[in-house]
C-alpha cells in the first residue's frame, strides 16, 4: 500500500506520457518486491531494536543526572550519523563537482555534521529546560533569512538543501526515541509537546552553518567557473547509469549499509557500557532488531536501485526535453506525494506520534498531510527553476507563513510539524528530487545548475510544516465547532 502511489505515478507517466515500455520490466517488478520486503523488515527492526534502546538510554541519562554526558551523547549521535549519511555524501560530491572544486566535499560534510551534532545537543538542552520549541525555531529561521542576504547565490540553494539531507532513515528513529524517552522520564514534560523537535533542530542548523561556510569560500568570487559543463557531464552519466547486479556490487551495498549504521552502534554501546555502566536489557532481542534494520535498509536500497531510480530519473530527463512545463509540474507534484508516502523515516515518526498521542494523531492521515506538503513544495520548486526566480524569495515567504501559523496552531502539533520537514527528505525522496532539479537546470537555457539546480529538497522540507500545522488548526476548529453544537 505504501509503494502503490509510486508505482501508479511511474506507470502512468511511462505509458501515457513517455509512451514506452521499459526493456527491463522484470527487473523493475523484482526491485519493487524487494523494496516491500525491505520496508517490512526495517519497520519491525525499529520496533524491536532502535526504539527501545534509544528510549532506555534517554531514561538512564535522565536518572544519572549528568548534563555533560547527556549533551555529549546528543552531540556525538548527531555528528557520527551525519558524517556517514549517504544522501549528504552524494550532495557534497555533486556540489564539489559543479562548483569546479571551490566547495570542498569533505569540509562541507564536516560543517554539516558539526552543525547537526550541535543541533541535537541544543534540542536536548531545550527538553531539559522545558522551553517551548517555537522560540528556538523562529529565532533560527530569522537567522537563516538574515544570512541569506549576505550569502553568495552559489551557496544558498545548497545550504537550504543541506538541512534536508541530514536526517537519515536510521538517524530519525534513534533521535526521535532519544527525545521522546527523555521527555517521558522528566517530570513535567509532555512526550508529544516536548519529545518531538530534535529533527527540526537537525534540519535548521545546517542551513546557518553552510551559509557561513559559503560566505567564507566565495569571498570576492562572482561566479563558479565551469559549473554548467561539469554538471552536464554528471547528469549525462546519471542518465546512462544502470543497475549493477553483480555479486560484488550487491555485497558492497551491504558493506555500505553496515558502515552507515556502525558509527551509531559504536556510540550507543560506548555510552551504554562505559558511561551508563549498565548492560543492555534484552540484548538478544535488540540485536535481532538491529540486524533486521540493517537487512531491511539494505534490501530497500537494492530494490530502489533495481526498480525505481533508473526509471524515475529517465522520466525526469525525458520530461525536461518535451518542453511542456505543465507535465513537469504534474510529475513533480505526483512524485513528491508518492515517494513521501513510502519514506521509511516519515513512517517511523508517524507510528511513534500515533503511539504516544494515544491514537489522537492518525499515522496514515499525518503521512498523507506531510506528503501533500512535499508535493506542493516540489511542484513550486520546479516552477521556480523553470521561470528562473531566485530561491530565497520563495523560502523567506515560506518561513514567514510558518512563523505566522505557529502562533495559531495547537501546541501539540507544532513540534511534529517542524519534525515533518526533516523526515521527508531521506532514502527515497532525495535521489529522485535531486535528479529532477539538476536535470531541469541543466536542460533549461539560462539556468545555472549550481545556483538553480539545488533547492528542491528545501521546498520539500518547508511545505510539510505548513500543511501539518494547517491540519492541526483545522482539526482544532472542527473539534471546537462540534463541542459547541453538542
């Protein structure tokens, strides 16, 4: 059911618009089947392994009463998981390529990783103090907007995108479990109001840090030389890429997933055994859960490479060459909605939101509202690239709407809305959306891929906040109306 919207969208555009049947149809069907199995394993593994150990660690830290070690744990989790984040590595490498080497991929990753570590630590400190999240987030948005006026145009879209790619499929559940576990174990804290919000911090701070990095890097530079030629080559290679089904490639994918998860496990077990000095309860069960997360994520990625990414990128490339802007907007909207409904990180957060709200927040409705926000965001972002408008006008207007809606939205929905912007851009969404943005910028005359190609991920992160808070405001009005009638 989660994958069906993607299948319908891709099939419709392939058959009705592009009007060709893929040569490797059997491989695509097999890939989608593997994706479904991987998603099921991943979700069950979260329930058995990641959620329990994250919440237990948070509770143990709260009982230990050591502020230093709790903040150190929060920073280390944020830094270690972000350094290994595949989506960030891909975006950093792409940025280095199309900036003609002016942006250093390693330093960009270190900048983002440090900012996420700082963000998780700051968010944890907020939970301890019991401060309302909106004061921090609104102050952060004001700082982001202010820096946008000083940051070079070459870095703005990349900075906004950096905030969206930091929240990975494995990081999100663990960070959510840390926040909810901490809020549940401190007297006077509400898990729904105080527990959510760490992901929002992890999405916001990189925008500030990367813009600061860009101000330093592009000091005195007017434009990035050779960007168009470099990205043309990169995009062409992307279109020619096919899935490598060799045993060596498949094995290296598994090694890659283990490498992504390993820093997280090292941090968890170091703090558990060295700092907390307590054995992990139900270690066998936790171990099985972690193995299921690794295998599920591995199957999920392999399935996507076999079934979705090749055909999705091909359609995006073909649409940009058809010179029909409405088809581009429609594809952007539908692919945004369908990929978000299948996003594992969003699914994990929605399940947790429904659980701790005692069913008051329906996970299916929440996911659909978030997916609608992503769809609107990506369609509007595609429109921006087509017409060539500067990105910061759209983003600043969006942040102003978010700030205004924060004052009207019910308190319980605000942290979830802020977090929704971070969990929408992960394993499924980022590659397809990045390919669409760079493909558009590369194919439309007068567009610079470095300036115009990045930014779609930022739109996909911003608009879910608006739709989720809008849903909360609507639900409150309907509840008040029903109460007054009875």
